[in-house]
C-alpha cells in the first residue's frame, strides 16, 4: 500500500512539475509582435488582397463581401465622414463596385503589410481607374485595411479611406 501511495505521489509531482516547466517555457518564448515579420502570414494577406481585387475586376460582389468579417465590431471611415458599420459598408460595396463596368487600372502604390500575430494591417495609396458606363472615375486615396485571421482565412474588420493629396 505504501509503495502504491509513493508511486501515485511521484506521478502527480511529475505531472505538476512538467506543467509548470511547460508554462515557464511558453512565457520565455513570447513572440515579438512588433518586430517579428511573419512572412507566411504576410503572403496570405497579400493573396487575400489580390483575391479582393480580382473579385472587383470580375464584378463578383458576393465574393467581395466574403472577404469582410461583418458583425458588431466592423467599422469603416470614408472621406472624413462619421464612422459607419457593417450594413452601411456592405451596401456601399455592393452599390459602388457592383456598378463598375470595367476596371481600367487597379494599382496599389507603396503597399505595406504589417502582421501582428492574427491581426494584419495593409496600407497603400490607391491608383484606381474605374469605369461606370462611359465615365472613368480616378480614385487616389490613402487606404488602410485591417484584417483578422479566422478559421476561414483573413477577413477585413476595418477599412479607412482618405483622399491622397
């Protein structure tokens, strides 16, 4: 009986010590979210941005909308107007991009992607020329897209658009 009790105490001690050791190691191996580049995640975000652009070129509004994580946390700033949310953003995306008859130019100048673990910030200066019927509209804005990694890939949770001087 004494041997069984000793064995049980040793096993419990070993489990507890291993647990504390693993916890200490995970704290020691913290990721530097500010300086770490996360190259694989950056590539995923870039591919997502490319797919967003392609959905606009293809006129596939459902695909475009699928890259958004709409919900109560979604926000957008546009052209100095008050913040709006998911419903207003979806309506705007479907109305404006759904009316594009041709994407003449869709360039992202000075593109930068900063990944912070499961959050990524993509910034660029738009150099877009979009046709609405015969009218060509030039869009030169500063744009920020904030992404969160979900089980369904990277999704936009915030957009910020401001005219580029």
